[in-house]
C-alpha cells in the first residue's frame, strides 16, 4: 500500500536494460524499424567493378536515347507552349459573324472554347435578327463537326487533290466557249455574286441561275411585273396593325422568320394600348406555326384563298374608286368576313400588311394590288430598300432545264442547292442533267447531287471561312472563320477565283471587293482598315442604301387570279421548322426536334383532317400510299386537327441521302428498333409532288388518291395527349396550366386568384430565407410562338444526347426543355397555346424530399440542383415531379463520333447511364457571370446572366433574373397581373412563372374564354 | 403434455399420431431420395431462376432502358413486383408471431413453411429495389454509415430509405425467428442421423441443443420475445412500403388510407400464397393429416376478412376522390376505372373483391380445388392491385402533355418470372432439406381435443 505505484511501458523499462537507456536517447527506436533497403545495400556492398558499372550505365543511356527517338503523336493539348495573345484556356471567346444556315442571314455570335466554336447565338446588336436565332441556326454548329462532310476534292467519285481538279476543270473550260451555267441557291454575298458573273461573262450563252428549293420566285416576279424591278420587299411586321397572311408561315419558315418574329412580337404588347395590338388573320389549309399564333384562322384551300384574295381586292378597289375587273369562277366564301377585313384595313391605311406564301404570280399580283391600294408600300413593305434574302428565279430555272434538254449546257456548276433531290418533281431535269459534259459540285455535302457530278470542290462550313452578305439593302455583314478549316476544303469564292485562272485567298477577295465597292457606301469611317475592323468586330455594317427606282404600280398588269375549285383531295407541301428544305437533314438535333404542331420527330407524315380520316377509314400511324398522276409516295398518316378536310399536308426536306446515316443512331438492345433500316432514309421525299405551273414551282397538287397499305408505321411523338382538357369520358375537366384571356380583359384580369395572392397560412415558418440571390424565370405565353429554337439552344448548351426514333417513340427523349402544345376548340376551329416547360425550380420541391441519397438538393439561391455523381437512379424524383421535367439516362448514349464531340460544352458534364438529369437553369452561366463580376469587382447586374433558352428566344418570351432584385425585369413581370405559377394550390412555390396568353378575339370566337 | 381436452372442438392433427409417427412423417422426405416430381418441379423452377439471372445480368449490363419505363412512368413492373413480394412475405410473420401471441394453436402445422415462404418472398422483394436503380452497383449508398465519400449522408426524409430499414429489419427478424424455431428440429434430425457427418452438421445447426428443461425454458422465452418483437413488424413493413406512395404528391398515391390498406392487402395476398403452397405440399408430401381442411378453412376466413378490408379500401378511395373535390384526385380514380388501364383495374376488383365473396360459403371454403384456384386468383389480383396503383397514377398526372403509356418489355417479364423461379427454387430446397412442419410444436398439440391421446369420436 505504502509503496509508490510504478507504471512501465515494457519489459525493457521494468528491467532497465542498458539497451533501454540507449534507446531513450535516440529520437527513433532503432530496433523497431525493419531495414527495407537491406537487399539493395547488399548489392551496393558487392564488388561492382568499374567495367560493369560502365556497361550498365552505357546500356541505360542507350535505351533511354532509343526510347526517346520513337516518334509519338504530338497531341495538342492545353496549356499552350506559346500561348496566343489574349487566349486564356477555359475562358470562352465570342466572335461576331453571320449565320449561313439559310438565306435569312441572321447576325450571330459564336462561343469559342479552346480554339473551337461550341455554340451559336444570335447577335443582340444585329439590326435584323436582334439577338434571335432559329432552331436550324442553333443546330447548324453540328454541320461544322460533321464527319461525313466532303473534305477532299473529288474526281468522278474518288478523292483527288486541288491541283489536279483545278487543272482539269480549267482545261475543260478552256475548250468551251459557251453554255457555262451556275446553278446556285440565293446568293446574298456581293463578292460571290461578282465572282460568278466574272466567270459567266467570259462565255457566251451562259448564266447564273439562282434557285431555291422552296421558291418565293413569284413574289419577285410579280414585283417585276407591277413595279418593273424584280425585288423582294422588306416586310415590316412591326409596323402593321393588321396582318393578313395567305399561307405564309412567316413566323416559322417563310423568308426571314427570326426577323419577322422579332417584329411581329413587338407589335403585340399585351400591356400596351389595345388599339396598337396587331390583329393577325391567317388563311391556310394546314395548321402552321404562324396560323397557330394568329388571332383568326380561316381554313381554306388554295383555290378558296385565291377567291378571298380576289374578293378582298375587289372590295378595296371599290373603296378606292377603282375597278378590279371580273372575277371568274366565283367560289362560295364568307363575304362578310372579307367585308370586315376590308373595312378594318381601309381605316388603317399604311398600317396593314398582306402577305402571301403561295408561289403563284397570279395570287401575288393581286396581293401586291391590295397592298398598293392600302398604301402599304413604303410603310410595311419596303421595295426601295428591298430584301435580298431570297432571289430564286423559277423562270430562269425553267430556261436552264430546257437548255439542258437541248444539250446546250456545256458546263454546270452547282452550289448551295441539291437539285438532284429537290427537283425530283422535274423528270426532265433528272433525265437531262447527264447530258452536261462537265458537272462540278461546289459543296461539302455528300448528297444526291454529289453522286452525278464529275468533280466536287469541297467548300467550307460558314464557321470556318470568310464571307460577306447583304441580306437587305443597306446592311452588310461579314462571316469570319472561328476555327481552322477541318479537312481540306476551300471556300466557294476561292474555288471560283481558281476557275478564273487566278486563285486568290478568300479573305483577300472579300477585302478587295469591299475596299472597292462597299467602303465607298460606308459613312463616317476614317479608313478602310478602320471600317473593316469595326465591321468585323460588330459583325455587320450599316451602309448607304441602294434606293432602287421603281415604276409606278401598273394596275393594268393585275387581274383577278384564276381559281379552280377542286372537290377532290389535294396535297400541300410545306417546310418544317426543323428540316426546312432538307439542307440540314444530316443534323440529328434537328431530326429529333419535335415539330411545334404535331410534336412528331424523325420523319415526315401525311397529315389528314380528322373527319377525312374517318371517312377514309385511316387511323394515326397507318401506312398510306398517295398517288398523283403516276407519282407515288408511302407515308404514315397523321390525324391533324385544324386542317382543311380536302387537304393532305406533307413536309418537304425528308427522304434525303444525308439522312441515311441514321440507321445506327440510338441505343441498341434486345427490343430496340433502328430509326431507319440500313440504306433507308428518314421520311420520304415529297419534292416528287412539286410541279411547274404558270412559270412557278407549285407546292401543291390536286386529285390525290389515297390507299391504305394495311401496314402500320411508327410516329415518334413527344406529346400524345393534345388538349389541356382531360378526355370527355373521364370527366372532361379543363386544367388551368396554360391560361389565356381576351385582349379586352387584360386590364381587369388576375391570373393568380385572390386566394393564392394572400399567401396561404403555413403550418411552419419558412425555414429558409433567400437573402442573397433568388433566381427565377418568367415565361410570357403571349410572346412564345412555339418556334422551338430554345429546345435546340438548350440541347447544344447542355450536351443533351440525341436518342433516336425508337427511344422517342418509347417516350424517352432527353430534351431538358419542351414546348407543350395544347389545342382547344373543335376539330376544325382550333386555338393553340404553347407552353415552354422546364424544371420549375420549386422552392418547395417535391423531388428533393424523396431522393434517398440526397442527389437532388436546393441551393441557397433557389436552384433545384441535380448532383449527377451522387445519383443512384431510383427515379423517385421523376415520379414525384408534378411537371415531369426530369430526364433519366436509360442507356449510355453514344459519344463515339469524336468530331461531333467537339460541340460538347466543356462547362457541362456528360451524364452517364443510370442517372437523372434536368434543367439546371444554366448554372454554369450563372457561375461564369458571377466570376466575371467578381473579377471586375462589380456587383451582378440584371441581364448579366442569360440562360441558353432565354438567349435563343427570338420573341423574348423567357426572362431570367433575380427575384430578390426589386429593379430586375423578372420582378416587374412577377408583379404583372397575367403572372401565375403552375399548380399554385400544391404550394410547390416554383420560381418559374408564366404570363397568361392574350387572345385578340371577340368573346364569341374564344374557345376558352 | 396437457391433459385437458375439449369435446366441442375437433383435434388439430388427425390420424391418431403418436410422437414417433410425427417425427417419422415429417422427416420422411429428408431421408429418402428426391422423387421425380420434385426433380421436375425443381428443374422447372431453376430454369426460371436462370432466365431471371440472365435477364438481370443483361439489364445491368445494358441499362434500365431495357425496361418499358419512360419519362412519365418511372416505376412499373419493378416496384409492382417489389410490393407484391413484400406482401406475400406478410403471412409468415403474421402466422408465426401474431397467431402465436393469440394462442392460435392450429398455426403449428403451417408456421414453418409460411415463415420459410416469408423469407424467400422478402428475398425476391429485396431484389427489385436494388436492380431497379439506374446504378445498382452503388446501392450501398443508401446505407447510412460513416464513409469515405465526403462523408455523404443519406436523406432521412426519403421513404425509400425507410423502406431499406423496414425490409432489412423485417428480413433479419424473420430469419432469426424462423431459425430459432428450427433448433429443436435440427436436434431431432441429429439424434436420428445415422452417419457421423450428418450428426456433426445437424449438431452444429442445432447449436448443440440438449433438450434439457433449461434449454426448453429459454427457448420458449426467446420465442415469445421474438414473437412480440416481430408482431409490430407485420404492421410496420407494409405501412412503410405504402409510404413510398402515400408521402408523394401523385394523385392516386397521396392518400392517408394507404398504410392499413396495404397491410390488409399484404395479409390477404400472403395467406393466398400460403394456401397455394401448402395445398400442393400437403398432397405431394402426404401431410394431409397435419394440414387439414380445417386449417385451410381457417385461412380462408382470414382471407375473407382481409379481402373485405381491401374492398372497403377500394371503395373508400373512390369515395374520397369524389368527396375531396380535388380535380386531380378525382381524375386519377376515374382514369383508373375507365381510362386506358381500366382492364387492369377491373381484373383487380374482380380477383380481390368480387370472387373472394364466394368464401362466405362453407362448402367452397372446404373445397380444396376451388380454394387452390381462388388462391391463385387472389395472387393475380393482388399483383394487379400494385400495378394499378403504380402505373395508372403515374401515367396520367398533372400536366396532360406528359401523359404516356407503359408497356412491359421481355426483360421485365423475364425478371418477374425469374423472381418466381428464385422463390420456388428456394422453397423446393426448403421442402427437401428442412423439416417442413415444426415437429416439436406439432407434438405439443397432439393432445389437443383428445382423450388419452385418442381422438374422441362424437
């Protein structure tokens, strides 16, 4: 007990051995550590002679030397060895250039990351497109990285080199004195036009034929007839209070849809004076995007439209004290309606606009007559400073075809169009093209035309070459290369200069032309260099307008259009928003973009009115064979409301050779079906039904017969229930997700019920206060036209995979945002409402509570975030999402095409199989803007952050912003009386809100009043 | 042995069994070589199991896309099968625990097989939540334990997590309960074994059971305690499974009636499955004197009761949908009954509510063939109940643009068949290698309603 207790660490300490004393002094115990280098030290200890040491070191030295001599692929990877000035890896750079996807020539900005363009966006400063860009423009980025492009010069179907093909073509041309023709699409580039005429002028009986697959030639032809100049008016929809359109899909596909959408929407401000709100009447036989946005749709056949045009002209000429002449073949139409329109427009002289999309000079003449009587020339139609966006000349084409037939064409240069595809309706062309001894295709597309030509001179994508354009008089813009050419292509201009015997680089050609011809028109620039660099920086330049001298309107040239009423079933051919004339059919993004109306992807179909379908015993998806004369086409039937009973509508642009590539697209598994069978095309080529009448290409046919083949075809639809109303037999209840009101009620309307305005009493206090930012979206349903460019914009920005027809058919498309389209009314008189839908970023998100692994969580700034690498894929969140906006990675979607992978946005992760994804409100853009603001040491301003959908919207329908910022645009929108949230009663508290659609209708006309 | 007897009740075990005959009868299948019938059914079951294994391997390799799910219907066959199997698993614990606590001595003939069935059904059930994940190889992420992933924790608000706890607890308790009950029987096997190896194995399996008074005393205390522990689980498991739906926002799922409704449905389907199995087993294995027609009739009565609760729940749901004036709720139920999946709804109503009404008749309750058919009908009906609840609610919810249809793929059907393969393979192995009837417990009731060990003829 009395003895002091002693603790000891081990036997050594207890025994107090001498080793223990020694080890106490040293820092580390020696015995405890085994000698790991024992063997090595033994080797070193062994007697290594000087000789063997030298041998060993000599061997190692030689082997290192040999190893370093092996040639290895030099991989270009960041960081740069010599960093180019002003390039910081990981930061995006923007170049202003021009969109070359179609002839509308919208101004664009390309986003470059690490030396490659990854996104195309509208240039907000551009006078025409004002920051908008259509779906095709957005998607045309993929064309740059298309691995199936032709990138080497071709001679008779096999690869060659530039020197050979240039020499041979020049040699052949030297032997020719006449009959050299250019067949191109509309050329908006002044330099190119100049170069082509340089070639053509060298030969006799030669010419340059501009041909648009979907032609607007009659508009120009008609203006030539009545005004003496073959021009396309510059339409100003923003100045028109009444718009009457005869089958012109100007918001979707007609001439310059982005520009027109901007202008159209600016005339439809729900909050402004109701008097200034434009009234839009659409005559059409199918339901088009433009028609779906109109205030009044009059379903009529082409003949009936002719009768309406005639009658309108007659009524107006009475008012003007003129006589219109006899109208033959009167068709029974609603005369009161025409009276109303005539009255309305007469009282708004100079503030109305009548447009006609029917390619018939007779119709166009009368339409011009109407516009002239209404004094619209000079206000809503500008022909003094006209548009050059479409110049196709059907008569010139007809001439060329007859020359081809006669064998008078010795050399034919084709570019920008694919006549072997789009002229399939002209059997004489298809037959005679081979009579031409020298056929040269200047294009990078491996399409139908590429198969028949002798030489292919590959061109460059518009993002990799210089170029210039003049879409309307007084506005020029530049294309600039945003990447080194991929492959061995050569710009069109350079190839033409080679034909002239003197190959000059493209930029020199353009610069020279501009210095000589355009600089002089520029105002207030000190030097050409200054002018050039300023234009390059802005992407465009406003120059002196050409001020064309037109004759006075030639009233004698106009007579009533001939209209023949046909009782039989007719066909009309139209362009789809995604596919247009088929030029972009190689593009999977566009193939998988749902049509705004039918919501069908991957392929075309024959749309039939419900009544007619019932009459013919046709159900949706039935394979039908359409026959006109001896031309046949097999297509799936689609039942389309709002369509004329005697019309079958078929989209153009399908059945191209370029679409054959899609036989492999999409995941493959036990029960998967290929998008197309190998060797097949996506959809069928309906250009076979085009014909010529009165010198113009006609996109309609009469007397079609329909036979059911008995087979069924799949229609890959993304929306199968078409109304906001539940089926009649299940209650017929109308849901209020997409709200609409009449224009006259706007001021007294409250979208949010009083009940919801006073926030419901909460059981619990809010556990989180958003004290910093609180991001939100406001979407104006009245502005959204349904054009779907946001869907593609989102897809490009967020690396969203294309899944193929079978997967879409299984309702598994991956688009993070969709545009819901609802019909109301009956089968004939339908109202359409579009509702863009993406993650609503609910503050009380139902998806967040149910995830067992916390893979979806809420940010302190109100974002609903999906953590990909945390997700195990229970799909509970998707089930519990009331808006069904979550998308699941059912498979590993292919990213095999290395070149196509160049479009991938490095800021956004590629998602693997088995995880959930959804709209992030472009969180990477939020962070980019925040970082930038921090770097500049400023606070974030409203408008600094623009998500991809908002950016791409031509109608400015989507607004992003900070709900906590009292001065933000979104805050003023949330206070708007049209503003509401979806499913308010569920108390999800979404931060995405909608503004109710406004209908400029009287009470009786409204279906949903 | 108790020497009280009732002259009002019939004995539970027929045929004047002595203790020795019971042992011999129960152990007979274990002693002899398997019959050709056993081999045939076993191979049949194993081939289904293999089919399932192949389907699951293919699905894990290729992706959940091999199922017919889509952006709108995120669960269908997977969770239907899960709930179906969990429901089947209910009868075992109910019979062994709740009936034990209520002193229902007739349970002794069927509790062993019912508990085994429970285990196998829960195994089948547990399979589906794992393979239905997009990344099943990460399923352990839903287990809360200190980890090196951050550490990342789980979401205790998610009913899927509660599911994980409920199912794993239920399986553990059921397995332990089943095994504890087996101890005296293992010892019997050991004592009867002729070879040394068998003796050794059965000895280990019986945990060295001695049959002493103390061992029996402790055994019965443990059994009682476990029964008391397991009893609430009978209610909790399906309550929690039902919360997967009840706590969500989907009309047709979001209802407070789900917990009792699901528990009743589970007992209903569980008893039906027990009936299916024992009706075959008593015939094939010659246990007709142990599992008598009285047993079957008693179970039919429970089915009638729980089936009635299920029917009431169907009616209540419909009534509440109408009474709530909630448009989405109303639509969900009208759509169930009259929408595109109405055929499934009416199969459910017919199989679960209408046909079981026949059980009111004693003649039918005592008709083996009819009861066998009825048990299968109820199982079909209960599978469809889960399918109807899951698919019809999901396929048309709030936003009409997203409405979609669901169709199962071959892989899904193969997986369902595979789960049946797993179930029957396990059950057949059980019937072959484990005493099918609890020998010790049956011996305890031999004297029930007997005088001096003899049946009293009235």
